[in-house]
C-alpha cells in the first residue's frame, strides 16, 4: 500500500487505497482553471541546506469542501516552471494545501496520520525535510506560492587546535543519545513569510540512539586538526539534519556518560617527539575506544542558553582541543634557598 499522509478527520473518517472518494460522492464543482505552483525556501545556514534555488520537487495534498483535490501529488521543477500530472482544477470553494519536500513517501517509515502530520519519520541525518501550509486559497490566476520551512534542526561540529606543541588526530565524531524518530505535526496556520512564528512541531520522539557524523576508515584517513575551525559534518558522512528535541545534561554515572553529548574519538601526540601523550597508561578504560588507539573526549550538547534543538534552527558547535590541563606533562625547574644562619 502506498505510504501517505492521511486526510483530516473532518474530510474523511477512513482511508482506503483509493482515498476518500466513492462512486456515490458528489464531485466538487470546478471552475475549469488549472492550479499552478511556485515555491520559496528560506536560506539555510550552511551550503548543504535546501534553498529556493536548489529545491527540486515536493509532494502536495489539497482539500476543499470535505473533498480531496490533490492526493499526494508529486510536483517537479522543469526549468523555471513547476509541473505535475494529472492537472488539478480550481473548485469554487477555498482550498487548503499541505506540502513537504523532498518526496519521502516511499520510505517504509512514513505511515498514516491526519492531513496535518507525518508520522514515524526517521532521520538519517542526510535529508533536509521541508514543509509548507497554505490555507483558504481561492481561485487565482497566479501560481499558488508555497513558502517552505525547515522541519529539522541543523547541527554542525567545527573543530580546531591552535596549540603547536600537540597534534590532534580525529577518528570519529558521534552525537550520543539523540532521538532519531518522531511524528511531525504541520502548523494549523499558513506558513506565510509575514508569519515566521507559525511553525510545525514534533511529538512521539523515539529510537534514542547514537549517530556517527564523522568517520575515518583508518589512521591514514584521520582528520588532523588545524588552527582554522573546520566543519567535520560536511564532506564525509554528510549528516547534519536531526529531529528537534530536548537536550539532557551530561553526567558521569559510574563508568558511563548519560545525557546528550558529542563524543570525539581521537589521539593526541607530542609534536616534538611524535610520542602519543593521550590516551596513555593512566587513561581510565571508560575514556578509551575499544579495539582502537583512540580515547574519548566528551562535550555537552546543551548549554545555559540552549536546552533543546528547535525546528528550523541551526546549532554550530565550535570545539577546540588545545591540550587540556589534565594532559599537560609535569616539568621541573629548581632553586635552593640559602641556609638560615643562626647566631650562637
């Protein structure tokens, strides 16, 4: 069965393979004028985010006067024009449009719900999910302008090292204890450019797990940190888009960390000698990465100002590894006080 957004309860109480229409249902009066579209996407914070120039397709549902006008129709850009088939025609009654991009309906994780949600969406970090709502639209000669918004949170991890005495080589970067699945609710109002506070929401978060966002195949492919901050969520696994969610403070419980955090698996070397100075013989097991020469460094995803990832927001974590105090070698310098002379 085709996976799809389900129709609002006020339009249809049950879904079948053929939608809500039946042979006995009266047809919605049509004006005979075809419906056309145009789309706008707000600029993303990074080059990989979808923009008005780069959006290629979207899926639209349209409802009017208790009837389904467009049932999961894919609209594709051809040159500067948005096209779809079969063509839908303006009814005499107002139309509500719901759209999302890209076409994710082929995913087995997209199942039923009402016309205002996408249930069971699973984020793999690679898809910039967009949504748009345009309500109570009457027949018009101009294309229906759909203003899309970003449904997910964009997370970037920048890393650097300015300490010339050390060399830091990174093997893996992970987001730990984040929700990878949830249900997205469309807003009840139109997502007009003049109404930026009208946004969708996420509920029923599940699949608390870890997500690798940088991976070096072997030691030859490790990332060596430089003084210039580099975004390691790009040009590797390209995982940047995640389900908005609350962030839990990090705590060390026994030998395990809990909460939402960024884990960096790396090695630190002495630049002068080439010797590995971290992890070392004194590094506890819970800070070692099994079956590798790496140690773990943990950074909290939350802060005093950020307690949750919000939809349509970008979060840039700028991490500098500059040989923390606990990694400094102990060095010595010597002076000797003179004897005190006691008079006899």
